[in-house]
C-alpha cells in the first residue's frame, strides 16, 4: 500500500505531511477530493470485515494511524517462528539458488519487523553491517 501511495504521490495524505488547507480556500476542494480518493483506495484494500471499523474516518491520516496502531503491534510469535525456521533450514536437496532464495525470504520478512533507527552519528551503518554478518550464523 505504501508503494502504491508513493507512486501516485499521495503518501503525504496518510503520513500527515499534506496538511488540509484553510477552510474556504481555493485549495481545500482539491485536498478534500484527493483525501477522499486515498480513503477509498485504503478502504477497498481492506478485508470486508474491517470496513465497519474504518468507515467513519474523515481523513486518510486518521484512518492510516488507526490501522497502523491496530496492526503494527509487533509480532513476537511470528518473529520467533521465522528465526526457528531459519535455524532449521537445511539445503538438503535444494539447489544453491533455491536454498539462498528460501533464506533470503526469511531474512526479508524478519527485516520488516525490525527497523534500524535513523541517526547521524554513523552507528546505524555499523548496526546494518553487523546485521548482515549475523545472517551467516
């Protein structure tokens, strides 16, 4: 969803960086139209059982924040499952390419649960290098 919104230059509506213009300004009508379009896109990607819980949000930013709070609660059981799967993954009859692809899929999913915090001191780069080394083990 993030990629689709960024591709259409609409991610600012969900992250709050595109602010609603002053009431009765000439830009307000265009903002309302675009905000409604983003709400519709998000709404239509959701499972129908979730529709009632998000149907009354006025801004895409509010809807996005509600969904983010609801679904990004960290997933310790899934992280544990992925780490266990990674430890138990053996090449056995797989080609090198298939084996690496399987491991890379696990690494990529794990990385979605762990973000490197932004910093200017350079330690984030060192942390990323350490994370790459950890994949060997």
